[in-house]
């Protein structure tokens, strides 16, 4: 860390720059340590997961397709309907 120089000149300014190289080196070493150690930790943990009590999946039902053409014609499940029949 450099805060200035050893010269006694009155016109020298203090250096306020932070040297981030040691910080980057430490962070890279920590990242490598965690990347190597995490598979060891996760493979040794035994987890008892709960089981499902549902017997059958819920019925999704039938999909209803309603189509309106640019001319104003209506159809439900590809069966044409008039506007009077829909009301």
C-alpha cells in the first residue's frame, strides 16, 4: 500500500489508489477451494426426503377451443355457431 513517497518535497501528493491484486488473488484461491470442497461435502450428507401421499394425479379435464374468425364467425371445438345461438 503506497500512501506517498519518502521525499520531503512539499508538492508531492499522497497516492490514494488501492492495490486490488492481493484481493483478487485471495478471492480466486477461495473460489478454487470451494469448488473442490463442495462435491465432497454434498456427497456425504444423507437427506431423508418426504414421500407423497397423493394416490392419483388430478384430472386435467378437456381443453375447450373457441375460435373467432376475422369475418366474425364463431366456432367451439371446430363446430360453427351463430352469434344468436351463443346468446
